[in-house]
C-alpha cells in the first residue's frame, strides 16, 4: 500500500504479477492508474461525522466537546482532510473565541491576488492554509514564505533552515517544530528536517515577487541537489555560485545576499562563475556509478534517484529499456546479451554471442530483441514462461 503517488515510476518497482497479490495506491492523477491498468476507486469526501472526528483529533478535543463554530468551519474547509488538519492544528488548545475568529478568517480569506498562480480545485484547502498562515507572527510568516525555494518532496534539514531563516540551530529547530505543530510542514525528528506538502509549496510560491527569479533558484537547487543531499552545509555556497551569472536580476541578488548573511560561518563563497548556472540544457547531475558510464537509458530524473541497480555484467557496451519500462536488455563485453525484469531486479534470459555485442534494442511488441555482434545483426525472440495454476 502506497499513499500519495505523483509519478508512475514511484510504484513500478513495487508492482508484482502474482495472481494472489494486490497493490493499493492513492493519487490525485488518474492517468497514473491508467498507465498500470489499475482499477479506479474514487475516494469521496468525508461525511460530517468523519469531518468532526478528524477536526477534533487535530484540535486535541473529544468530538462531543467541539465548540459551536466547528460545523461551519468544516463547511468552509469543504470537508477536505488536509484542510481540516491545518485548521485543527491551529486551534489546538484555543477557546471558543479563537474558533469564532478562525471561522471569520476562513470566510474572509482573499486569494484573489494568488488565484492565477494556484492550481484549481483546491480553494478550500488554500483558504485553510491562508487562515493558518495569517495566524503566524509576521517574522514567522517571512520564514514560512522562504521555504518556497525548496523543491517538491525535498527535505530541509537544520543547516538549510538556518541559512534560509538566518537563525542558529536551536531557533531553527523551534521554528520547524512550530510549523509542524500547525500542520504547515511535516517533521522528521530522526533526521531533524521538515518537508512542505506540494500544495502548501504552491501557496508559498504564489507569493514570491518574481516568477522568473524563482524558476532560476529552483534550477540552481536542482543542479546542486546531488551535493546538498550529502552535505546540506554547502547550500549557500552552491546556490550563490550557480546564481552568479544572474546577479543582474535584483531579486536574485537580494536572495543571494540573504542566504550569504544567514549561512553558518565560516563558509566558502564563490566569487567567480565556475559552477554550471541554471537556465541551460543541464538540469541535474545523477550519481551512483563507480566507473565509466558507457550507456544510459532511464533514471528518475525528476527526483534524481536510482530506481534499481542490476548486477551481472563485468562491463557493458549497450542497453535498452522496453516501452513499458519493465524490462531492460544489456549487451556486454563478456559476449552476452542479458534481459532483466526491472520491477524485481531478476535476470530473465541470457544469450551468448560469438563476439562482443556492441548494441541492442527492443522492437515491435517488446518480445523481439535485436543485437549487433561480429558485424551481424542478431534477432532474438523472448519467450514468456508458462505459468501453472
């Protein structure tokens, strides 16, 4: 069971073909289900009693003790679980006057200035985030908005938060805990980091003053992700260095100066543009190979992660992936062509050539494989195993 799937590649390695297995995942993108031939079961909105139970849980109250404005707040939140959790967390430990004030703010929430930049269909949720955001102290509002430079599904450990907020470690920990308590971020206590839900990132980014500059900042973070993931203390050095060619944009210059001021000292500040800048064809660097790369077929480029490592060749000279992404064929210097099941990392078949196979490809229905070896093109038919009930 997997919750909140955003990409087909997130679940493909987990799919099994056993007739007795079942796989359940949730997503807001129905096309992902179509790609993997899933049966769709639409999740309806919470009913009133379920909404009351969820709101009471987040507000740390017995359901029967919910104050009078609770049902009106539920209606304003559209009975959306995430919206109810945000508002409930904000009202934890508050008296009825605060509940009435929250209802008033929900009804008055004005998203008109942000509406063009927010995805459609989530108005109730964004009203809840706006209400919770407006309840923050002005300084914490600025700190929350600073998180808009993060990428989707990106963890922000304490060194990054210290840099973005220009605070020490203890204060960064306190602020991140406060945001998590208000359900404005998700906390990972073990890693001492926070993540911001994609929809909350949409809300924060919509308030950024310059969209082109924000895209450049995101590009810089993406280009440096392979470094920052391993050493978050390089966050400022990497971003300042990659944004140097774009200092003519006032917003970029102000951002660079702000994180330079906030980074823990000492640090190395690039003064010449020696790092690859955002805005060019290079979008990210993928790591994971211990030796020379001789061919590439597919990675999860969006998240920059290795989906699976297949071992069995001493070295290879070519590779190809089937159209459905479930099989890979490798031509190797060990004079073999091997076919792998990518989902489970299992070797399906091996064909031995007379000489080194230099390249290979799936063709037609992905059951036919072509390989070049010794000046000849070899065609191989991949026969499916016959399963017994």
